């Protein structure tokens, strides 16, 4: 028996070694790519909107696919899908590095979609794998440690991107290939399926296709409002397709014996309130990092590499607080920690609404650290609550729903905030600032418009974060999984009063 315990304990860290590689891979790519965009745009002769779609296409496809992949993982298991994610992400990275100027970066957009498919496989199954492995009241610790890789990638990305872009921007993508190959082989060798999933399950193709089409079309339409490439008629048509797809999805799910999305999950108040708080947090924070990059390169007048490095206080605070909050949520529950994290984030957002060109960097760094620390305090406990509220055979779809809601909030945030902040700025000025930095000193009208929109955007994010904190405070508390390793939750007296039978 003691030997079995040791093996289980060792396997926890095996899972973390694999999943943190995936998180590091994806997070470095995201922040390094922003630094390399000027070289990519120049070499491939791409326009500003095309470059923005290089960024957005990844988030769009990832958001639309994660719930479907989560359900598939509950049927066939997490291991093989996670390893497939490494392989697909690696192929997308290889193809992106071979993008050619005659396509003006649109072949890179396609490659980023392929990367997004791989990212969806990685993100969804990573959370479920960690939850499966870290039993006995240690789930929050595992999720918190896993966050270190994402935050570390965010910190390292600008430096990696700057170094690689100075050699050749293509290496920003090609550096993923050896990491992806290692992750695929390491996962194939060391991962296993720790849980026995129910047999004779079927995959809901009708529900999955209608959901992916509906959500994908709706998010694409929202993104095209912020970064227009087509006329409004096409946008309206996409909204109509999205609405129709989601209506068909709900009708299909009502009559499906094994639906893609089990709506009974939302009957549990802990799952539903924690998921709603996650979505609102994504809505509040989705455009914040983009806005800070614009601010540092615009009013502050920094180049992209310097601006990326100056963003480090946010990632550093997130990285330091995340594992601690995850560990504490294993022992004291998640409600207080998650709510406090949102309140701290709201303070940071309110402080950021006061910044301007004269704000000293040390003060801006403090504001970013407050927001980053609050985000780290919220994230691990809230994910712990979501994953601890479901049974083993629903962890895949629970992870998928959580990621989908957060990413949907982020995309809607970008669709709302970017027109608010940038609508009065000439596109050539916006293009120059985002890709090259150097400030807005030559266009005081654009500078004043940007500062006004920035303040409004941060205040809107502040208000949404306060709402998210209220939702988080209203949910039931929870205790981590029992010390005996069973899949049931052990409720405290407070929980028993909060959660009614059948919730």
C-alpha cells in the first residue's frame, strides 16, 4: 500500500512535467509573437488588420473547440488527445515558419488556426490530467504549480521573441518544433489514464457540429466588428448563422441521451457560479494586456521589445501568487480566495484607469503587479472549485466549458474595447504604434483620444470585475477532494447549509 502511495505521488509530478511543457510552449509563443510582428509584417507585406488576425485566429478556434474536445476526452481519455495536441501545435508552428510574402500573411493565419486546434487539445486536457493526478486534496496545488509555466512563458516570451526575431522571425515559430516533439514523446512515454471512464459512451456529432458552427460564427462576427475585413452585411449574416447554430445546438441537446454539453452540470451552484465568475473575469481582462502594450508603445513611446519587458510585473505577480493560492484553496476552500482575488484585480484596474504619459514607470509597475497578483489569487482556486464540483467522467467537459467561457469573455472584451479605445485614432497611427512603438507625440489629437478611451476601458473592466466578485461571493464554498482519494466532495458545515440536495 505504501508503495502505491509513492507511485501516485510520483505520478503527480510526472503529469506536471508534461503539462507545464505544454503551457510553457503556448505562453512563450503568444508573447514572443507580438514582439516579432513588425518583422513579420514587413517581410510578408501584410496589413495591420491581417496581422491582428494572426493573433485573433488562434484564440477564435481554441474557444470554439475546447468544449467539444472536453467531451471527447471524457469518452476516449485525456492522454492521447493531449499528446495529439502537442503534435498538431508543432505542425502548425512548422507551417507558420514557412509563410510566404505572396500570401501577405494569410497562410500564417491558416497555420495559426492549426496551432489553435493543438492549443485547444492541450488546454482542455491539461486541466483534466492535473485534476485526475492530484487527488487527496492536492488539486489546487497542482493547478497552481501548472500556472507557473504559463506565467514564466509570458515573462520569457518578449526576450525570446526579441532574440529570435533579430536572427529571423521564422524562428519564433520554429523554436516550438523541438519543444513540441519533446513534449509529444515525453507525454507518450510517461502519461497514463489514471481513471477508468464509463464504457459504451457515444459522441454527440450533431450537438458538437452545431455548437462549433454557432459559437465560431458569432465570435467571428464580433471580432470583425473590432477589426473589419468585410462589409456589415457579411457580419450580420455571420451573427444570424451563429444564432441559428446555437438554437439548433440547444434543441439537439434537449433530445440527446448523451449530449456534448451536459446542462445538468449547471444545476450545481458551485459549478455554475464559479463558471460565471470565470467568464466575467475573462470579459474584464481580455483586452487589458493589449491595451497596456498600446499604452507603453504609444504615450510611453517604447519599442515593442522594451514594452514587452516592461509588462513583466504583471506576469511575475501572477506567477508568485498563483501556486500559493492554489495550495491554500486545498486547505481552506476557494470562495474567499477567488472573491478576494477579483477584488484585488479590481483595485489594480481602477488604478490603471488613472495612468497617463506622466505616470512614472515604478508606479505603473505597482499597478500591474496588483492586477496580476489578484488574477493569480483568483485563477487557481476558481479552477479548483470548477473541477472539484464534477465527477471523474465529467472532468473533460468541465475543463472545456471553463476554458470556453473565459476565452469567449476575452474575445467579446476585445470586440468591445478596441473600437472604444481606437475608433478615433487614424489607422496609420495605430498601425505604427502597435508594430513599431515610438509614441504619439506627432499627433496630439490621437494621443488625447487614446487616453480618454483607455480610461473608459479600464473603468469598464473595473465594473465588470466588481460584478464577478459579487458572483464569486454568492456561490457555495467547497472543500477539496477527500483524503481517501474518492471522487466525491467532502462538504463542510458551511457547504451543507449553502448547497441544497440535488444542487
